[in-house]
């Protein structure tokens, strides 16, 4: 049995360019699908958030239209209800990477608000990348990579091939023109090699021990890639 650290956003909103606070948090499927896969395989999951705050689920991610219909929405909601660790997170600041066999960052717009500028998360990501342990990040989760800057000022993920929520998807979702910045663009500016797939289709990129997924539909395939490396 392996021990997998889930690092979730502690934010319940995303501040837009005009100062409006857009309600958000973590995206349900992106936490639920990997949790199901990892626990079904017998692995232990621990949740960490900045300050140890109980993470907020983006209410929009629980809607039937976000889950392929009412049946899918009911399944995701049931999985989150069973995901007891979401209600008892540890403090991200207290994480000891040596205790874990893999690290996973779900998305939602929340990471755009807090993890993108969180130094503790940035250090954890740098250490996880250097450890060789599976490091998995999905959708807007790669916003956290922006905080992984070394002492020389360069991003630890520069030159890595990465999947992340694309500017095209943000535009189609209706928030691109209201955002302070766009994830794909910012990652590219940091030297990250973003490999964009077709909008809304599963797309997973593996580069060394880094496993990334583009969107919610990539969550389950990403979990499968992690499991291959833990077997």
C-alpha cells in the first residue's frame, strides 16, 4: 500500500480582473475520480491545504451538466461524501514529503487564487519533482507550478512537457476575457512546454516523474498513469 498526498486549494473564490470574486474551489471530478481509483487499489490518501482549511468544492462541478448527467453527478457527490479526508486536512506547511509515495494536485479555479503564489506549495513541488516520486497535476492544478521557482529565479518545471487547462478551454468556458491571466499563457511564459490537446477531451502528458492532465475528463486517465508507477 502506498500513501498519496492530495494537495487541494484552500480558496473559495477566484478574483477576476475587475475585482469580482468568482465563487469556486476544487473541481469535484478531479478529486473524486483519482480518490476512487487510488483507494480501490488499496492506497491511502491524505489531504493537505494551505493552513489546513477544509477545502471548498466548486458548486458548479456538482451539476449534472458537468458530470455527464444526473447519474454521474450523483456518483461524484457520493464519492465526495465518502472522501472523509476532505473534512480533516493537514496543514500544507507541515507536510513531510518523505512520508508519501506520490503527490497529486487536483484543479478547479481555486489554485489560480492561492496555490499559484504559495511558497510552501512551490517548495513541495520542487522537492517532489526532484524526488523521482510520481507527481500528478490536473486541469487548473498546474497553476501551482508557477510558485515552483528556484533561488536562481527560474521555474523548476521549465522545459518539462505539461498538459494544463488551455486558453481555448478557458475561452469556451466564458471566463477568459474576465481573467487577470490565463494558465496556458503564464506557464509558457515560465518556459513550461504546454502540450495542448483538443478542448474537453482526455489528454495526459508524462515527462519523467511528472504526470499532468488537461481538464476534468483527464482525471481518471491520469490516476491510471499514477497507479502504473505505484504497482
